């Protein structure tokens, strides 16, 4: 099975390697030194060219082109870093006992679905402010059950039905395609 983001053609693989190299190099001290040297040379040559419009156009054009290309390189690096962080977080959520598996692959939900989950955790945080041991709760139902029962340090018994009316609970069914 091929990875959806992996370039399949030789040109795609070459562009990926090249952009990875340039992305890495452009964050180095040598790249900064080269950029600084370019500006210094430009400033020093100003009197020689009489600070002409052409002299100014050279630096403006050069910096515009570099900025334009760097936007794409930065976005590429950000996409890769974001994907790696999401995969690591998914692994942590999947591995933690008691963690909500609803959070796995959450970055692919719609903004409306993310808002529902945000409200869920906001309510949970409000309930947790009044708990004596906030580490034991991982759902609104458990927190409400313990709070109403007066057992702030015990979770809801296994198999007990969740409390009705948890309006901010994320949908449990399958997600719509992204």
C-alpha cells in the first residue's frame, strides 16, 4: 500500500529530498550569514550605483522571490511537523488506559465537531475545579456522578449507565468523510 503523501514519481521524490535539504539548510547559521552578507553587500554598493531605482529593485526582487519560495518550504516543514506531532499524540491517547479514543485522529474533524468536543472538555474542566482529585475523571458523566453522589474520589462503577442529558458529549457514531 502506498502512503498518500509519499511522492510516487522520481521527480516527486527528488523534489521532496531537495525541499527537505533546503528547509534544513535555510534554518542554519550559514544561511543567516549568507542573507546578512547579501544585505551588507547591497548596502555597500548603494553609493556606487547612486542609490538608483535599479539598485533598490534588485534587493526588492531578490527578497520577494526568496520570501515566496520560503513560504512553501515553511508550510511543508509545518505540515510534516504537525503530522508527526498528531501521530505521537494519537499513540499516547491510544496507549493510555481511560483516555478517550474519540481524540484519535481528531485533526480531521470539522470545526463544528471540534467545537462540540471543546465544549465537552470545557464543562469537564469546570466540574474538575470542584473535585478533590481531578486525576480520576475522564468524562463528564463520571465527574457528575461522583459530584452528585458525594464521592469525589471514586469513578463511576464499571458498566454503570452514563448520565443522561450530557448535551456536549461528542457523537459516538462514525465520522463523516473529511
